[in-house]
C-alpha cells in the first residue's frame, strides 16, 4: 500500500499529464503546456486544481481553453477546478522550445525570444520564413488573422505566412 | 441599478475608470470592423479593438472582485447609467474618418503605454501588475502602428495631410484630460498602485512631438481643454454609444450569451 504522499504525487503527475495534453483551440498543433499557459496542477483537498494564465488580453480562446482543461481533468476521473493566474503576466518567452518547433512545422513563424526587448517588440529582428528558412521576409501587416499573429511574406520563396507576435 | 456609492474604495473607482476608457474606445474602434479602407487595416483595427476589450474585461473583472458586492464584469460593463461611466471624453469621440480614428488611438496609446509600464514595474498591486505586463506590450504595437499612419498621412498627399490636420484640430483639446486623472487615481498613485497621471506627460509629449515632426504636423497649444468624463459629464455621443452597447441587456434583461 503506497503512502498517501506517494498517491498524491502519482495523482498530481496524472492530472498534469491530462491537462498538459489539451491543444490550443486556435493553433491546435501546440498544447497548453507547450504554450506555457498551464502554470501548475495541484491536488488540493481531493480536487485537481489547474492554474492557467491567459495569453494576449484580447484572446477570445481563454474561456475555451479553461473549459477544455477542466473537461480533460474530469475525463481523467478528477474533480476539477480552474484558477486563473494574472500575475506574473504571460509572455511568449514561456513557449517551450518544442512548442516553437511545432509552430514552425505548422507554418507559423515562432516569436522572437526576449519579448521585453524593444528590438523584438518592434519587429526589428529578422523573422525567418517557416517554409524555406530564409531571413529575407517582409512584414505585410502588424496585425493578422488572430490577436496573436502578424502577417508576413517571404521574399525568397513567396510564401505568405503568420508570425506569432512577441509579447 | 443604484448609483455608485461614495463609500467605494479609490482602487475600485480608479480601476473602473480605466475599464471604462478601454471598453468605450474598444467599442468605438470595433465600429470600423468591415468598413476600413483596406483589408489589412480592417484586421488591424479589429485587433486593436480586441486588445482594448480584452484589457477592459480584465479590469472590470478586477473591479467587481474589489467591490465584492455580487456585481459581475458584465453588470459593470452593461448595466450602469451614462453618468456612472467615468471614461475620459477622448475615447467617446466619434470615429470620423480614418485619420480621426488613428489619431485618437495614437493619443490614447501614447498615454497608456508609459502608464502600464509604470504599473508593471512599480505597482504594489499584483493583479494590476499582471494586467499591465501584457497591456504595455500591446499598447507598444498600437503606438507604433498608429504613429506610422499619422506620419504617412501627414507627409502624404494634400488630401491626407488636410484630413490628419483636421483630426488634430478636432481632438487635441481632449488630450489634457488624460493627465488630470481623478481623485481616485490620485489616491492610488499615493498608495504606489498607479503612476501619477501628470508624471506621464513628458513621455506622451515626446512620442507625439516625434511622430508629428516626422509627419510635418504642428503640435497645437490647448487653450481650453475639454474635460468632464471622469465625473460622469459626457458629450452627446456617449448616450448613443450606450444605446447600442446596452441594447440587448436593456431589451432582454439577464440575457446570457
């Protein structure tokens, strides 16, 4: 018979795995764990509590993500609750290296690192084309199809593509 | 719905005033959706409106939590009377043409960007620091995007220069209200929760002066600043905004999405 502490640890790991696998509703190639918005999962008084941070202020997917995480925990047999964590604020720097690679493979240029630097915010760094890798790209519009993306074109291979905005 | 009781804390009032600024401007900018001069700008304006509405949601949710009286973010956003909204007058000005809307956005964002930077770096309030952490970066995009347009319009054709000059003339005297803040904001500044509004004037002036110089525009002197929004004294247009914004909740009370 395992001790209570061990059972809790196992449960916590299982709850984390269930919540972490939830895909982003708008960019389904990445999970909430890849994006760094699942901050923690803890078992508190028998309830699996997922701590989730919203991304961009205007992101309409926040509620959908919270509901999906809760549903995943319920499916895994847990009583579940979502806690929204506002501070510290989410930044694109929290997207994992695997998450960035998945974005690139999906055709979205991942955000430049160092979101607080003026260079990154103001797009003065080169954005590489997710298709051919060329740095010879051009910004078409600061704002793209969703709150998290800007619109670029590759001048080398002529591919239009989304850039995941750095915040 | 009763009036805002005077017993409300300065923090509640100040956060609500910020929420009102963002909701009303977000609503205004969203009126462009489907009407912008080109597709990229339609997306740009809709995205900026979304940023503002997202920020207003976070602020309303926080003011509802501070109040602790059972009112929700929706109650605060949709079920108050005109005199209870305390947004500054600038944000309720009609869209006018594209030049008017872009300039209004630049004026507001050039104020909010250093404002949120101050909150993010120095505020004693955790929740506001969290909201500010993202809002300061989102506002940096607005300053840059709108600033580029003001330069392009000012240094463009006679037609575009004439339009942006008309916008400056129509809107500049609403900007002073940003720096006046309110009694609640001043109290929060004293508590180290919000930056002091007047202290942001040099940063705002530097941005505007720089953009205007590139756009061959003059920064006008303001002889008679237009104010009143912070004490609920609005321009005629405010009622029209609320008529549209509140229509569903007034017609079908407690309607759920």
